[in-house]
C-alpha cells in the first residue's frame, strides 16, 4: 500500500510539461559559467535532504532504488572534494527537510517514515558526528521546505496529517527548543523549494493534485505577512531551492512529464527571474545548497517516479558578485 502511495505521489499528478512555460532571459555573464561534475555520492538516492555546515555538505535520508527508505548520511568535504560516511539518522526518512542556521547548527526535520507516515521527529547535529533529538514537530510534516532566519527555523508547505496539503507553517525557536505554528503560504502545495534570503522566507514552485505550480511567495518574520512574488518561469514540483551569498534565490530541477534540468534565479532587487545554465543531468527529489559562490545539486531521480542517482554537480556563481566577508 505504501508503495502505491509513493507512485501516486511521484507519478499520479497531471503535471505541467516544460513546453507550457515562457522563455526567460539569462542572467548577464552567466554564459561564462558552466556546470561541472563532482565525485558521485557513496550511494544512489532520491528525495534527500541537504544542508551545509562548516565546509561540508550533508546529504541525509531518502529512497534507494528498490523503494527502501534509508537513514544514510553522506558528507562531502569542500576542501578535499571527497565523500565520506556520516552518522546515520536515528530513523530512516525520505522527503525530510534539512537546514543549517546562522548560528552554524544543522537540523534534519520530519519526512516520511518507510510506511508512509509523516514523521514528527527532528534532530540536531552535535559535534559534527552525533544526532540529538529536539522537540517533536507539532504535527507530522513531509515534502515541505525549511529555511532559517535568525534563531528560528520555518517549515512551509508539504504534507501534514491525513496526507492533506499543510495549511500552517511550523516555527522552531532554536534557543527555547519549542515549536509554534503560524499561517502558511497562501498557495498550499508540496514538493516545493524553499530558502531564506535577506531576512525573508521564500517558497518556490511545488505541486498539488491538479499539477505543477509557478507560485512564489515570501514571508517576513518581522511582520508575519506573506507577499506574492513573480511566478517561477518553469512550473514544477519536486524541485529544490537555495539562497546565494549575494541574496538571490535559485530554483533547480523538478519533474513533470520528464525531469527538469532548468535552473532559474530570482533577484529581489529587480523582482525578476532569470535563467542560469541548465544542469548537466536533469533530476527531481534532489538537494540544492550553496557554499560561498558555488551552487551544488545533489543526488535525486534522473527520471520521473522512483529512480535514483548518485550524481552531483557544481556551478560557480561568482559573476553575481563577491560574497560578503
């Protein structure tokens, strides 16, 4: 039964194909940038969670090729350009959310258990090699997006109890080890991307049972208000997003009738989207992170549905400007 749910989640939607989306101009100077393959991960996975901490990229959980859910954590050293095993998660989860905070602490949150139940469990990485349980989420949440602003973590969108599209946004106070809830994105959806940039939380794309979406919205923690932003040029779910060091938001990958290689950048200064060079390998269920001026895409499925890869790529976004010191 859980396997049928997985295939319905990944394949059963009437997803919008690439041909329906409008052209988008490239970011100036992006023609000089190109994607490069970096070493494959230690295992092929999809529906992973990824975050960066202290010069290392952590890729956690996901599905393996036979549909099994894993607790595996793999670590990519930016200095050594090599992968090594990390500490396994206390539970095997897929479709979890991961984030590192400005205080340089990494968290893995929620996700689906192997039986398809949305988990309430959450962990903090201590000393780089040990997972410590933190307060449970107020409700199970999977296939959402996590972002950190100040001392709080925000989980927006995704699937909540009863397999319904989540209406609320979960908020974790890292200092008090306490969760609360607030209004979620005006457009309810799951399999969306999310990122924090310039003190705002952005939710990007995603999907519902009716198809892929272009919706982009931002949340201001200072006012508690959501604001509609220009649509994502390419409607897609199963994507991931990250913020650049210069304050833009990048959306990469996804799936529809096929997987998406598209990578698109939102500039809050001009309130516009622009195209970046497409990935070498189209994937969905991938991790997307930035480290300094570099953008990484990690693991994911090369075809719609339950397919896995160990593929990883990087592009240098230094043409956007120098990272703040």
